[in-house]
């Protein structure tokens, strides 16, 4: 458990540093927009979750709650990631709600599969989670993407980078789940935790870094999209 504790603690620290860096960059650049609260919120939630996992695996507090804390993190942060990507594309609110709803189902069914006591519930939950994930991918690649087609090349580039990074990394999670202890057990629990920690860090820090480096372009689009989203709400 010592190695797992160190990995969890390192990820928590990195999430914290990234959160502070993003907030500082936003304030120094005088970028004021409610949507810029999403990246630091995502990072903060993930950081607190990993701090809790470090405490749990280290026997300090919250013992035996590593899985619960991880899925709580995902239940809160993955819909925010989907929201941020959809907002960049000025997607209609109905599309955003559908994508976030599918995301919530994906995480909920994934948790049920991971904690299931019977094979039927485990594999049924995995199947539902996988279908919900494909629904999220479908919406991101179709209806959400349609909203950004008339924007500048710079804005389209930012959107596609955020979208493609998220989809590519999220495709790895079910594969790792299948190979881990909840699936066929090819990789050890320690290796599973390490790989997921790397994926989480890459997904969230990478996501925030992309937003940071393109913050002016994204900010300009957000200012326009607030009006566009309101008019397409129906």
C-alpha cells in the first residue's frame, strides 16, 4: 500500500499545483468568465479525491474507501469536462443535458459493475456503462461538433483538441477495467491504481493545460456562446 499511497499523494499534489497555476494565469490575464471556473473546479475535486485516497490507502482516514472516492471524483468531474467541451462548441442545452446525463449513467453503472457481488450485475453494469460511454462519444462527435463548424480555425482547433484528448483517454479506462481485478485479473490491483492515476492526471492536467494555452480564444468564444446557447435552449 505504500507505493499506492505515494502515487495517490503525488497526483493530489500535482492537481493542486495545476489548480493554483490555472487560477493565477486567469487572474493575471484578466480573463473573467464563469466558464473559467470549470477547469479549476475539476482539478480541485480530483485533487481532494486523490488526497482522500492517499489517506485511505495509508490507513490515516477513510479506510477502505479508495473505490468510492475514485467514482465520486469521476461522478463530479467527468460531467464538468463534457460540459466544458460542449460550451466551447456553443452546443444547445438539450444536447449538453443529454451528454451529461449519459456521462452520469456511464459512471453510475461503472461503479455498480466494480462493486457488484454477482457476475450478472458486474457484466450487466459494464455493458450499460459502455453503451452510455458510446452515447457520450456519439454526441461529442456529431451534435456537439456541429456547433463549432462555423467558428474560426483557431477555435475549432481548441475544441477538437479538447474533444479528441478526452475521447482517446476515456477509451482506455474500460480496457484497463477489463484487465484489472474487476475484470479478468490480468493486471494487479497496484498496477491498475497506477495506470488509472496516470490516465486521470493526463486527462485533467492535459485538459486544463490546453484551456490555459488557448484561454484568450476560448474566452472570446464563451462570450459569444452565452447568447447563442440561450437562443438555442428551446
